[in-house]
C-alpha cells in the first residue's frame, strides 16, 4: 500500500487485545497514534500454529506507539518466533518517522524485541525514536538493519539473554 492511498490519522486508544490469533496490529498509512492499550497473549490456541504472532507490524509513516503495555506475549509452540515490533521495506514497505515512547513489554517468552529491516531500499525504514521504554524479561534481541535510529532513556532488564544482547545493529 503506498502512503498516498493508505489510511491516515487513525487513533487506537485504551483498548484491550487478548490472545490475537495471528499478528495483533498491522499498521499501514500515515499519522496514526496507538496509545494506552493493553496487549496480552497467554495461550497458543490460534488459527494458524505456524504463524509468528507479532504484536505490531508496521508499514506506515509519521506514527506514534506510546504508553502501551504488553505482557505474556508469546508463541512458544509456533515454528516461528514472535516479534513485538516489526517493519520491512521489501515489497514496497515503508516505516519512517516512527515514535516508540513510554511503553512496557514484560515477560515475553520466545519473543524477539523487534526486527526492523530497510533491506537496501534507501531509508524506506528509517528515522525512529525510542524514548523511555521498558523491556523486562523479553527473551530475544531487537535486530535493526536500517538507518537513523535514536534511543533515549530506555531500560532493558533481563532482555535479549538468549541472543547475547538486547539490541543489534547490522547490515
């Protein structure tokens, strides 16, 4: 979906998401705010046992993911792991100027903090700011293969333990 024809200015505020059957939120378009929501997944009884069950999959510009709480987000029995936050530039994807602020991600087993890839598409995924977030007991790292990322005052407690570190930048 190109930014010109995608949805814009959507607000998702103060909702509860329990046991999503596949990915929880697939965000495309521009200028959305996702705030003060509760995300919880405790079972693996889903429609597709091979689905990774990501919390937030992004192909959007100028958006905010702020003050949300995610706990027990896990797909331990799935063939693929979960990602809390995921974005790819492949197949026309984009995700620029994204703010991730004041969120808490707690006790997410067999889950990766994130996987964010520009995949050589000239900053189609870029310019993200991560401010005042907490990751506590999230098993796997955040993999970033994209330019222009800033991190300010985040806390990583016992996170990324099964991958050696909470964040990895690579190309």
